[in-house]
């Protein structure tokens, strides 16, 4: 009935020498014991309050006992907590663990340190209602809400809704400064080391980096403009950008306008790195993909982001005075934005552009070997872009290429493995279709012939370039960022035949039906065929091709 | 008795006459009658039993909760008194077990409003406790008054009659007085009466609150004189400024104030000039009516008066837009032993009372200076065996006052700072001189720990509050109290003087605040509304309002003339240790165990209350102007200097 069970009363009775306490007496005593306990606690709480404390101590209970004229209990110093132990064999019987203390130990123990004497120190808690930021005061962050609400209130009261924004002075912690210094150093000087990879991973995942974003943006913009001749640096800078974009904890939107120029520079700059040695094509491709991913992610936030980007790229593309490298970058940039952009912006200009490009491609007309190879690059990029656009068109027909993605993904590894044989095959194709192509050139360039299969080309080259780290990073990257692209890329390669063979009989009739309906696609194919010759066919399957032809 | 005698004589008569048959039948009849009455008792007994209370209450409860929304809150008010009285009835009848289960079943409903009382009542376990416990006894003896509108009263009575729940009807009849008002039910917010239905004879409270309180300020007060002199001296403003400058020089020369206090001085000066500009709008104080002092007040030495006048001239005008500067005195290394702190009117002296019976005084104007042992030693020659001046070790930064034999619970500086009073759990009050650094008088009168002591606004008189449920008024020159204020039902925890010295206010553990007439010693107001022990009190300088803070962190503003709550201030979430009004009464500062100093706009509430009187709508909330968090330092005391600089003190506690 009462909180104090009668067993407790019996135990207490035994402990003070009353052996046989009848259970009736115990039962009657129990409620009274509880009442007295409550009474004492009530007084103890009063004592606690008057000692201006919020925690009850043994002293308070002592004072309460004093108040009730009860003899205080000794032996309960407030110093340490009481340790209760459970009695063996009883479920709910506890006793205080009273340790035996050796008298000798107590005597021989060194004197404890004298406690510090009480002192009073003064400080300003507030000066005319404003708390000064001094160490004696609590940090203001503890209670940010009331101040805000107060501000609002004030605004309402005064009828002034002026939002005065003070210049924000933000302080970078020492750790962040060190981090920034380290990252920038690694980016500039040790871009091939393992540490750089770790740094990129850290940039892509760490949560506390937001304060550094403006600094990184500035750093990237600065370094890109400074080291246009240093391809590895540019590449590592772009990787830093990529990592920053990937970091889910960073709110990067406000800084995009600072990052975009650097990225576009890496796409359409006239010269990137040392032309002869460095594979700037790869950087252009990489940056193009990066920009495209930015557009995809933030296009809805900045509605004019993509339009401004395409405008810039288109200018670079249709300006004949620009270098071929710039053209290449522009084409890749536009292509990365998706087939629709290609159809709208590249295809209308394709015919005129190819006319311009043609003299550059020919051995007879363009003696400069480098220029010629560049031209071939551009040609390849154009064809690839057009082809992908075409593929996309074809894909629009339901059931036309029903499961292309899955097999392609599966064959992703295979694509790479079949490269060598592909390489052999492609030049053959090329030489068939474009008979002007000199065999010698194929031999020189190694992979120019495979322009129709541009994805393999950079990979091969990167391998030869010795950018080993890139090699390992790239396939994975591509899989994750642009699946559509992957499927496109790989179709011309290894999967062409398999797909054709496996699906040809079924799709045959459907295709013919669909294609007849879609004149656009047909026209597109026709025009592309006109322009690129048979090279464009590598973007579709032979059976369909047959049907069409 | 008579019946029995008659019966006996009848039997005797029948026996004598030999009518044995008649005798037997009569006997039979009698036994039948008695058994019938017994069986009657047997039937009625269980009906009155515990189960009926339980069922009756639970039915009433579900009915009240299911009643019309408009009348629901009124009907719900009835539940709490019914609940506690059912419980106490059960206890009184000896059904402990049933009482316990009954209590536990319905406890939750009332926890929000009456938690503290429930905690107390929970302990009642046998009929004798009912007698012993103050709260229970007063509850049993007095009747609760509940305001109901006509319709809800009808509803309730109809319900009780229809359901034949006579036990509930009995409880209600016995312990509740309905105050039926015609028309619409009162609004929910006006439930201060409900909260306070506990333990007080409300009629008495009401009667007491009818008495007149002349809350006006004293005639010929120093402020008034200042106003006069100011209007005179408006022309010679320039001269005044020169005096100011002279004064600064003088002070810095002889006082040698360093550190914070010199800063403070400058501050005071700087804002002082601002204040002077704003002086043109007359302060509220001048609007207050004037009354005569009922006590013979001490005359003020002219130099003290001069310095006060000086301070008043340099007072900063505070308002919701001009918040005060706060200087915080932090006690460090107190080892949880600091019980109270107090600050002198000019902020230069800080006293701390400790649980080791000692009282320590720091002179803040000399803080940071090496102790001038020599000069102090000279003063040490005043022989007093109870006093130990802290310079025998040469290094102590404070003056140690020893004399009490129990924890020191309160201390108070006289207005001039010459004297210090301290109260202790040894049930004595001691008067100390800060000039002589010695104990002057020990006042013995209370029988239990003295929780609080306060000097009057003009010195000489002081008032103490004790665990013995009394407050006593003393004068410095007598060792016997002049008045004993008895009436609180529990400890008197805090006291405060009214600005005009004619009244004192006391806050108690019985959750009420009372206002007492100093001359007659009678209670003239009872303020009911707090839900827990009242910890702190403050009187507005214009004498019209009073603020009280309680254990739960609630602060209430009271209008002394009406005895009603103007508005509750909700914001603190732990004990409000201290309250202080700014000198012109525009701001209220509160210090709490939740480690914040909060500043409240009081003028808005006054306006609101005036509007209230017109509109009759529920009171608006007072505005919280600013919360100043400290660094884990509960605020023990607050004091506005005469120049409106706010001083605060507290002990740094690591566990906070």
C-alpha cells in the first residue's frame, strides 16, 4: 500500500534490536514512515531552495532533520555518492557498501590540496542591453532564437521592416585553414600521388567544408587562368571541381557562377597544355561532362544556366576563325548536354561545317600533320555527336531497342576488352567508307581511325599518356555520371554485332513499320549518311540498316 | 437512555405481573427490530464504501469531459475539489488501499495545475495524517468557492440527481460553494481562482482584499525634492555640469576606483548625460499620490542626501528601447557553499552568505588592489571576539564576518551601505558594521531558521521572514521585534518593503503573497495565484505594483490596490531567485537558476492593464525585452543602482 513495504520495517526493526515485530505493527508503521519521509523531504527541499541550489544534498536533509528536532544522521558526507549493493539472495534488499579503511592509510596519506579561496570577479554581462563578446559571457549562439524573434518584434513595433545586413565577418578555424592549404598544395604539386586521390575523396564526402567553398572557387578560377599550359594541373583542378560538386553537404549553387567560367575554359580554350605532348582532348571531354552534369543538377535552379552555356559553346562552334581545338571542345560540350541540344544546335550547321572541315581533313590540302589530326578529331566528335543524336531518335521508338541498356552495361567491361580487335576493325570500316583516308595516318595516330568510337580512343591514349590514375578512375566515373552516354558509346563498339544478331529477327518487322512512320528519323539518317558516309552506321544495327536501305 | 429505562420498567412490570407471554413477544419484537436496523446498516455500509466514490467520480469525470464545450472548463473545475475530497474521505474512513488506487487512477488529470499539492497529498496514508498536515486540514475545514454560470450549475445538479450519485452530491455539498453568476460562462484564462482554491478560506481572503491600501509614495520624498530642485536649476544647467566634472575628479582622487568600478563610473556619467536630456518627460513617480509615513523615519545626514541627489541627477532613463548595462559579479570557488549574495546600493560592496556560517564582504572598488593591510589593521583594534578580519593572513581579498552558528540564508545592506544584516539558520539576525568590520547586534526572536531579512528603504527598520511562519519588523536599536506578522500557513520565504515604508509584502511556501500594514500588523492583501513556493518579491518604485517570482520560474505582476494579477511573466524555467525594478519602474529584471537575467517591459503591462479595465478582456502578456544568458552562473541577486546600472551576482557552478 505504501511505498515503504512492511518488510523494510521489519528489517529496520531487526537492525535496531527488535527481533519479533508483529506484522500488524509493521503494516501500521509503514504508512507513517512514508509520511514522515515525505515530510522531511519537503523540509529538505525548502532548505535546498534557500541555499539557492537546484540539487538536493545530504546537507539539506540534515538541516531538515534539524528543523524537525530529529537528531541528524552522521556519516554521510556530501563528497561522494553512496554506493548501494544488492544483498545476496534477496531481490530488493540493498545495503550501503561501507568499505573498511585502514587507519594507517588515512594517517599516512598526504594532506589534500587546500581548496581555492572564494573570490569575486566582475565583468559586463551587458552594456546598454547588448552582451559584449568576452570570454566571461556565454556564447551568444546558445540562444539565437530569442534574439531573432526579438528583432522581428522590434521591426513590427517600429514599423520599420528594413533588413539591415551587417557585413559578415566569418572566421575560419585553424583546422579548416590547414585543410585548405594542404588540399591546394596537393592539387598543384602532387596530382598523381595517392594523397590526391584521398583528398578528392575527402572533398567529395566531408561535411564541414562549406566555409571553404568560396576559397576553393577562387583558388580554382585563379589557378585555371594561371596554368593553362599545365595540363595535369588543369586536370586535377577539374577533379577538385568534380569532388566539390559531388559533396552532398556543400551548398554550391551560389558559387556556380564562379566555377562555370573555369570549366568552360577547360572545354573550349584554344590551347590547353602542351599541344604536342599532352592529351588535352581528354580534359575537354572530362570538363564537358562536368558542365553537363552541373546543368542537369542545377538547371532548374538557374533557368538561364544552360542557355548561357549553349550560347557560349555555339559561338565557339560556328565561328570559323576559332581553332579546331575550340571547335572540338564546343562540340563535345554540346554533345554532353544531350541529343536534343545536338539536334537543335549542331545538326542544322552540320553540312556547312563539314564543308569547312573537309579541306582540313585531306592530306593534299592540309599539309600540317597536327592540324590534320585535329581536324580528324573534330570530325570524329561531330560524327559521334550526330550518331548519338540519331541513336536517340531511334530509341524513341518503343520496342525498337528494348533492352539495350542492360546488355550494354553488362558488356561494359567487354567493350574495353574488345578494344584491340575493335581498333583493328574500325580502321577497316573507316577506310571503306572514307576512301580518302590515308592508311599512313592511321598508323601514325594509332587511333584516329576509331574516331567513330571516340570513347575508346581517349582511354587508349590515356593509358599511353601514363596518367595511370585517370585510367582507373574513368570507367567507373562514366558509368555513374552518364549512363545514357555509356550505352551510346559502347554501341558502336563491341555490342553492335551481338545486339544485331540477337534481336534482329524479332525487331525486324516492327522496325520497318516504325521507321516508315517516322520520316524525321529517316531523313536524319539519310542526311547523316550523306555527310558521314557509312561511318554513321556504326551507331545503329545492321539489320535495321538493311531495312532502311 | 430514556427508552431503555422505559423498556426496563415495562419488563419489570410484566415480570412482576407474570405476563411472561407478553414479555417474550416483546423481546422477540425488539430483537427483530435491532437485527433489522443492523441489516439496514449492512446494506447502507457498502454503498458508502470506496467503490462508490471511485465509480461516482469516474462517472462524473467522464460526464464533465463529455459536456458541452462552452461549459466544459467550468465543469472541469469542479472535478479537482471533488477529487481531493473523495480521496480524503476515503482516507478518513480508513480505506487506505482504495484511496491509493483511487488517487493513482485520476491523478494525471490534475497534475498540470496542482502538481505540488498532489505530491503533498499523496503522502496522506492514515486518518491521523489528515489532522496533522496543514494543507489537508485547511482543505477539510474550508469550503472551496467555484464560480459557475447558471447553466453549468443546472447541468451539474441535473446530472447528479439523474444518476442518483449521492456520494458525489454529498462531497460537493460538503466542500464546495458555488458562486452562480447569470449569463455566459467566464473565460478560461480567468482561472486564477481555480488554481488557488487550495488551503485558503477564500471568503477571508476576499474580505481582507477589500481593505484600503494607500500605495502612494511618501510626501516630501527625495525624488520629489529633486524634481523641484531640477525645475529650479534648469537654468543653471551649465553649472551643474561643472560640478559633475569636479565630482569625478574628486572621486577618482580619493576613491581610487579601479577596474570595473571606474569603468562603471564612466559609464554612469556617459549615459547620465543622456538621461538628463530625456528628463524632460516627467517620470511616473511624480504621478503617484502622496501619503504620510506611519513610522517615524530616521533623518538622513545631509551628505548622504547630497550623494543621493547627485545619483538621481545622473540617472539613466531606461525604457524598452534603452536597456541597462549589467555588471555581473561572479563568485568563484564557492564549493557549492554560497547561499545568498547581496549588493549595496552603489554596487561597491558585495556580501556573500555561506553555508559554513560565514559572511564575506568584498569591496569591489578596491578589487585588484593589493590589500592595504596597515590601515585595516588599525581598524582591527576594535575588540570583538566574534569578528575576524581577514587581513591577518594579509592576502585575503575579502572581509570575513564570523558569528553565526548555521548557514547564512540572507543578507541585506542598509541604504547607505554602513550596515549589513544577515539571517541564519541559527534563528538569529545579526547586524554588522561595514565601517568597523564588526558585529554590532544579535537579534533573537525567531524560533526557527530565518530565511530572509531586508532593510527598509530608509534604513533603521528591517523585516525578517522565518520558517516559524511569521515575519517580524525590527528596528536597529531594539533587540525585540516591533511587530510580528502571523497568518501564513507555511514558511515565510521572502519579504520586501513597500516603497512608502507603510507596508511589507511576504511570500510564502503556502503559495500566496501577503501584504501587511506595518502600523497595525494586519494582513491587508492576499495575492493568490502562484502554483509553487514564492521565492522572490519586488516592489515597483511608484508603489503601485509588485512582482513575485516562484519556484517554477513564473513571475506575476500584482496590482496592490485591486489585489489582482496584472499579468504572468512566463519565460524562466527554473526558480526565480531575484527580482528588481529599475528606478523609474519601467523595467523589471529577473534572475533565475536557469542562468539567465531577463529584462521585462513593465510599462506595456501597465498600459495593457489600463486598457484591460476598459475592455475587460484577458490580460496581455508582458513583453520579454532581453534574455542575457550567463556562463553557467545562476543569478542570486540583482540590484539597480540609483543611477540605474544593474548589478547582478551569482556563483559559478560547474554542474549547471
